[in-house]
């Protein structure tokens, strides 16, 4: 009977093959029960005409094993090429990006020797949905999508992670003082789910002050949960202040599978020179071993790695005078880890992992359940225009010709600032205008046919409408930003 867990591996580009070879040597020596099957991704695949950097046949392996240990790849510059990481995460539904960032003082230089933070980042939506448009000569748009399913899944995962790994606090960071609907939803769901975990401390911070505190005093944090963009930025900040981006592992977790990778890039400038640090990928494989039910092997690898670091075997990115006994390359670092298998660190805290997953599969996560629909009332529309023939007053006069019994112009904004009525002449305006129309009687609903009629009248007065956004109430609450004066 074959008791080895099948995994898909990819050697990647740049330093990828070197660090993957080093990681696999350590895993084999440690007795990891794995059955790797290799796929090719990255630069060569891009150059063969596959815009996402992966061939259809590779998906067969990923869908079969549901586990992916991936070295970094190189995305060609220029248009027409997709991010392979984003493609894999979204295609396989890997919604949770888990990034532990720990200090290894005094053996790796850091200003924060007590730092031990896990950042859990939403992985599929936010601005990373990549929905962008050029709307006028002067204005580009990127849509920020935050969904209730996305919020519920990632925030519940953060609390479950904290519970399983015996962590005491979860901190949420958003910018909902400005983005009251999108980041406001993330914050609101955080408060809902936090109430279901009374034994775990919870807190919310505005992301700008939260980022400042993370950089200044990371030891005050335990688990952080963030929307996609903030999580991407803060996880790199956290890895760097912990000691080195080259040490940082990550996992990407979904309901049916996972991907494990170092957070650093392919570093083509040092490729083939036996200089790269394999630690990020090796520690990512430790996360994989824990998730698939091989915690004892994970402990064996992690503790050997800690002992090697403690003994001063450091690659160039870790090396520092007075801290490093020997500066080593990729192969010798792996050899130093292998020689210490079975040993425990003497000063650093030894790794210990509970048996939290059945052998051969990733930790289960709760599936999201759709709620009953809310009552939705259409009460108005924002019409966006491309116009450069005058100022707000002239535009307001033109648009008032398009008023009807069902829809009346109440506000014009430019870059989110109200410029009509009662705008200030000092406000700088571009050629991109948001024009809000609502029913003259507050609370009255309109129809889609009313909006079509409005757009026809706007065209008749010679204006270029570039998009619309319906204004709706959900169970009586506005589903749109009210804007100044509304």
C-alpha cells in the first residue's frame, strides 16, 4: 500500500530550480511521505505562447493532487501576460494566503527580536480582481470588489487558524473611515465572526496607523487578517522587518487544495550561482507537512533548520558579522539542515505542531452558506460622463434638460468631490464626472426603463455617458456612498 501523499511540484525560474532541489533533499532526508510529480511553469511556458505561464496538462496534475509546492517564477514584462500566481489562486479557489513572519534573534539581525506574527490575507478579490478601464482622456478606473462570501471565508479562517495554532489575538485592518461600503463590509463581518470566538481577543485598526504600529512594534500583534492589497503590502513589510524576505514562507489555502511557496521572487541576477536562500521554500514545505497530517516530520525539518541558523550557517542575505559562523551557499545550507535532523535548537524556541489534519489532506475549512436575499429597491442612478467643454455650472445646466418626472439631477462630483450645486471655484476638475439622478420624491422607486430614457435624453443634449451605477436600497439601507450634501 502506498502511504505517500501525492504533490505537484514546479522548479520555476531563476533561483527556483536550486532552492527546490535543496528543499526536496531536506524533505527526503527527513522522511517526508511524499510522492512528487513535476509540472513546468513560468518563463519557458510563457514563451511557448501560454499567456498565463501554465499549460493545460499541468492543470490535470494540480486538480488531481490538490497540493502544489511551487518555486518562484519570472513573468515576462510587457502586455499580454497574466500573473501565474493570481491565475492559480483564483482558478483553484485558494482564498487564504497565510504568511508567518518570525524573528530569529540573536542569530538573524532584526530590530524586533520578539516578533512572531502571522498575516492572513484574502487572496481572490479586492483590487486584485484586476477589473480596470480607461474611461476618459484623463481618468483610469480600477474596481475594488469586496464580497460577503470573501469576507466571511477569510475572517473565519483567521479565527480557526488562531484557535488551532494556540494564538490569542486576531487583528483586522481596513480603511473603512474612507471606503465605508467595501472596507466597511470587511470590518462589519469581522465583528460578527469575532463574537463567535469569545476566547480569542479581537481588535480593529485603520490600516495606516496599523501599518505604522506593525513596523514600529510588531510584537504587539499575533494574527492579522486583511483584504488583499493591504495584506500583500504588510506581509512583505513584516517579513523584511523580521529579518529577511528570503526567510518568509507562505501557504495559499482553499476548500479543496493548497499551494505553498516562498514569498520572494525568482532573483535571476543570482541564478545558477549557489547563492540563493532556500529557507522560504523549505519553511513553506513545513507548512504543507502540517496541513497534510505529517506534523512530526514538519517538526523534524523545522527544528533542524532552526539549529542550522542557530549554529551560524547563513546564506548571504542572513549573513552578518558577529552572528554568522559560516557564510554558505544553497547546497551547503541544505546540507547543514540535513546534518541536524533530529536535533533541537538550544536558544530559539523549538517547533511543535499538533496533529490537526488527517493524513493526506489539507485542513478542512467551513464552506460558505448563502443567506436569504435582501429586499432591493432601485431609487436612482449615477451616470458617469466624459466631458471637457466647460465647468460644473455649464454641465449642470445641460443635464437639467434631461430631468424627468422619475429622475432629477441632484449632484455632480468630480473625483468624488461635489462640484454642483454649490461647488467651490477652487476645486480642480478632470474630464470625468459623476452625475446623480434620483426620484424627486424621497423614497420613491424607479424602473430600468426610466434609466434608459434618461440616457437617451443625455445623448440628445450631446453628452457622452461612459458608465452607470444603479443606486439601490437593501432592506431600506442605502447600498451606495451618499456623497456630500446627500
